[in-house]
């Protein structure tokens, strides 16, 4: 079954992008602390297609962390997205394996009218949705998946 939703098509449960707009750096990533290390390691901002969400730790105060393992078999590394002051979330389908179609970072306005960073996880299998926070930075940890599950 194929149907149109906003700027992308959905085929059964996996997302099929209309174009490359969600696959490249949007410009918001460039302003994040730690983004340059990520770009240097992968050669550019990764597209996160087929990346695995390894873990998600949410805190009502302080830091929340989304740990993602991009599918780059020849340059393995984990990318942590570190949120401060999470203002809103909309997440679904966390499971034993959480493969995303894409990861997008944009700016948005929260329910109080404040500017926030919005991280959007495009659905494929497992976790999908969005996280809004007042602050966002990234940290790169080169090497194989720290949980030992991913085999690339």
C-alpha cells in the first residue's frame, strides 16, 4: 500500500523519501557543539539511513541522551545526541532493534512559544518520533557499537 503523507511517501511501514532533502545536513546541525567532529569522522554529516538507535535515556531535569549507531561499516562510531531541558516528546515503537530511515534536526517553537531544537527519527523498524529540547549537542565515540549487538 502506497500513500502520500506530507513530503514523503509511506510504503507499508517503511518510509521512502521523495528526495534527498532529509538525507543531508540541514544547516541546523552545523551550529551544534560537537558537529564538526562528526563531520570529520564520516567525511560529511551522516545521513543516518539504516542507523540503529542503541539507547534513549530521558530525564525530566538535566541531560537526556539518544545514542545512535550509523550504518558505516568502514567507519564505525556511535553518535550521542545530548539534550538539555527536554520540553516535549512524541515517540513510539521502541523494540529490541530500532532502525531508522533518517534523522533530521530542525528548529521549532514549543508549546510555550520558545525556540527549541527538534530531532526527528524517521520510521523504518522500531523507534520513531521526535524530541524537542532547548539545547542539543553531539558527541562522537569512534569504534564498534558499545552494546555489541550491531555486527558492522
